[in-house]
């Protein structure tokens, strides 16, 4: 059984959520569920001003930046940024 995880959003993320299309909102919901199931699934992105590790996880054009706080009873995941940008990798094998 996995430990319960609470998801929190910053005001910036809450505001960005209001601008998402229906399809993007679906991407957001799937990303949140993926983070809830495997918090370390995102790639290391940066560190914030308090030296906390930030991770990023992406869908087609929705990208979430988050940080994890591990607790004894419940972990906390803070969604600190939501970016909407088309992602087109420039891999040779993907042309």
C-alpha cells in the first residue's frame, strides 16, 4: 500500500489552470495522477531559492514543475509552475 500524498498548487498554477483547454486539462489531470503514483517520475529540472529540488513532468503541451516534501504519514507535492508549450523534440529518429 502506498503512502497517501497531498497535492498543493501555487496561486500561479491555479491561475494557469483557468486558461487550459479541455484537452490540456485532461493532460494536467493525467500528469497529477502520474506524480501521485510515482513522485520521482519527473526529470530533475532545477533548484528553487530555498535549495529544494524541482522536477518537471510533461505531456503533449502541458508541463508541470513540482517539488516533493516527504513526511512520515503523508507526502506533500507542491505544483509550483504550469507551462503550456508545444513540445517537439529534435531527435533524428523522430522525423
